[in-house]
C-alpha cells in the first residue's frame, strides 16, 4: 500500500511566533493581540498555549468579575470559620479536651476547629499570642504568668490572649504504684521523681506545691530529668521513676494504671496550712475532694488533691462572631462534651465565666455571657 505524502509549505523563520516562557508577562498580550499560537516551555517540554478567547463585552466582563468576587468572599468566609486549637501532646488532658471541643463544635454547629498539638502551653501560648493559631488550652495560672511576662515568660508579656471559657478543674495528683511503700507525700523523701520539665515548666510549681504540703522540696528527691509531663509518665511506666504528677482522668493516667498493675494517688491534707503552702506556688489553686470511681484511676479512697481551673483562650483578633458561636455550642452541649471526654462531666455551663483577674475575656465571649446573665463574672 502506497504511503500518501502531503507537502506543506514551509514557514519562514522570521514569521514564526517566537518561543515564550510561562512566566513571560507578554504571553497573554501576544495571544490576544496577535491572535497567534504561542509556545511556552515548562520543564523543558513545549506546551502549545490554548487558543485565545473571543473579545467579550464590558457587561460580560463585569459579570465575570462579580462572580470572581463572590467566590473569593465565599472562600474567605470558609477560612474564617476554621481555626486551629493549640493543645499539649497526645495523651495529655489538653489534647483530649481540645479533641472533644472540636468534635462537638463540628457535629452541633458545623464549626471547623483543627487540633494542633504542641509540647505544652508554655510553648503554644506564644504561638496564639502571635496570631499563628486562633485558640489554645491552658490553665488560669500559667495564662496569668504569660500575660504578666513572669516566671518562664520573663520579659515577654503576652498581651494578645483573651479568655473564652473555663472548662473544668484540672485535678493534679502525684501517682505511685499501687503496691509501693509510698502512701503519703511525706513518704516520697528520697524517691526517684521527675524534675527539669524543660518544655513544660508549669509542672515545677505544681510539684513544688504538692511537696510543700509535707514540708519537702525537690531537693529531698532523687531527680530524674525529663522534658514534659507525657515523657515523665513514660519514665514511670518504664520503671525509671517511683512516681509522676499528672492530671486526674487523663488518657496517660489510664495507660499507666493498666501498664504497671495499678496506681495510687497520694492525698493532700485538707487543712488551712496545706492550702497556704500550695498557694505559695499556685496562687489560684484550691483543694478538691475526689471519690474513687472508673473516671478516677488511682483514687483508692476519698481524698483531697490540688486543683485549678483549665480554660480555653483565643487571640484577641479572632472575630467576635466566631468566639460567640463557639461559646454558644459549648454552653448548650455539656452531655456531648462529657461523652467525648469524661472530665467535661465537671464542666459547669453556668460558671463558664469566673473572675480571673488579670485575665481579660474575649468580647465575643462577653457578648454571650451578657445574654445569658453570666456577666459580670463572679468570684
């Protein structure tokens, strides 16, 4: 079969369209004015540009512009409705609480909150203050230190963070193995206990407060250096320490209880002297009675432990509407929060706002509290 050969006239080099790169700003002008098929090069492969569109009327172009503006506004709204929530590491009480809040906000109000774990609040408070993440979880004492630029925030006051709502009491205890000889805080003298907490410095005053109730200090212990609260629990599980401090009800406490054959929480004496010793290190703390139960592993009998309030906070520039919507869905869904994470059973919708000077509340939260008769806050 004969092959058919078609001869095409050659195009003089001078009349051929010159090659243009994708980044060449004149490419679009050439296509529109010269009505040519321009060649662009991407990664060394020539790509023939699409044929130029027909000229459109001014009215049509205005319609396209309006559609583009509407699309941009819609995308901006979607971005505004999603925000990050800075928490501590997975296994911590803040991470579990943040995950519960995000779930309920999504399920009940179609709000998108993305949990972003950091090592601890002393790491993520600066991130929220800078506006890199919208929300965060911490305790009232550490947030007050951040606002004032004191202690491990020395010289760096965080003026751009605002309280959103109080979550529940952070009930912190010192745990030991159930079958260990340690029955009281005083018994810990000479024990191997975690120390350092380079990335979670709020643990130091908490441990100091507990030791002080028995007239002890960290110098009375054999220090085992650790980075944070989760790693200190891992050290305990691995047998490197004799005890560890952690928030009651946390996933990591449950894990430790299962890993070592049972744990015991050491009680704090319920006396004015003990409370005064605690408040030298944690001014906003109080003593709270805890009962044995499935949500309180390690609490083998009724006892008092150190407690202080956990809260959700936000960057001051988060919109009032966004904060209002979040506070509203949290206020209305305690049961769902508690189902997602047990400690929310202690959440009190009627006490979401307390007087926690010098910490200020976000205007969006204040608006909701006024509507519900919860403002001004009580002591």
